C-alpha cells in the first residue's frame, strides 16, 4: 500500500520538479542575469534538498513502474513477493538517488 501511495505522490511531485527544470532551462537560455539567481538557489542547501527529492521521485517512479510492468506479465502478484519488491524499490531508489546527487555535487567542484 505504501508503494502505491508513494507512486502516486511521486507522479505529482514530478510535475512540480519538471516545472522547476523548465524555469532553470528558460533562465539558462536568457543569459547570466537570469540564470545566476536560479543557479544560486539550486546550489543552496534548500535547492540541493529539492533536487534530491526530485531525483528520488524520478528514480522511485521509474523503478516502481518497472515493478508494475512485471505485474502486468502476471508475475510477482502474491503478497510476499509484492511486499519484497516494494521494499526493494524503496531501497534501490534511495541508494540510486544518493549516488546521483553525490555524483552531481562532486562534479560541480
């Protein structure tokens, strides 16, 4: 049940995060005067937290979508397997999100 609720919540969060990415891309296209405040916000602790949340939502939603495709094949529908795959999706999405954000932070210098 928690994975189903989280899947819906991350779908909603992805809309907001994608709007933020659109603002970032628009600011980058307009030049340094527009981009600097947006870039500074995204580099702040609050911005990094938002980017981590967006990254986690994207990874979780993707992995849970693959889990649903597995179910569509008629596999993994018993309660025990569904619970195990839900835990696996939560764990993997957290690990991958941490890895991606850490890689991004180390790449910026």
